[in-house]
């Protein structure tokens, strides 16, 4: 796995749990008011597993808003724009699994 561009946005904490040739696992913590801004990946699926929340994963095409509570997960396929934040601007913590392919963070304009 090769980083093309890693997003630069404020996080309370980012912990890389495991990184191999074809997978990365990180725990991300978003403080109140923080978010992972709208972006997509060309090749990589993001799998979100909520550890503390609730958290919200919004997608475009299809337009969807999913609220995840602790223990729930959601996969966002490649080329799907998505945004992640705590419910009602609150704090959240989640495990992010990223699979095979080059990791590229491609920012997109907000909704």
C-alpha cells in the first residue's frame, strides 16, 4: 500500500494499529466539531467500525447518511465520496480498515 496523498485535516488522535503491503488499520478519534471531510479513494474500500459514538458516515451517489453506534460497521467502496463526523457534532472514535490498492485521499467540494 502506498500513500499518494494523505488528507490533512485536524483529528484528536490517529493511531496506526497495523500497516502491511495490502492493508492498513487505524483508530481515528474525532473531537467535537471535527470531521473527515468529503473525499474519495480511487482503489481502496474504507471500512468503518464504530468504537465510540454515535458517528455518521455520509455518502454521495448514492446519497445516504448512516448513523453507526458502537459495534456497528459500514464499508464505503472505491470512487464513492464520503464524509465522517460525530452525530450532532459530537466526539467519536472508530477503527478504519483500508484494503488492497494505493491509498489516495481525493478531496471533493462539500454537499
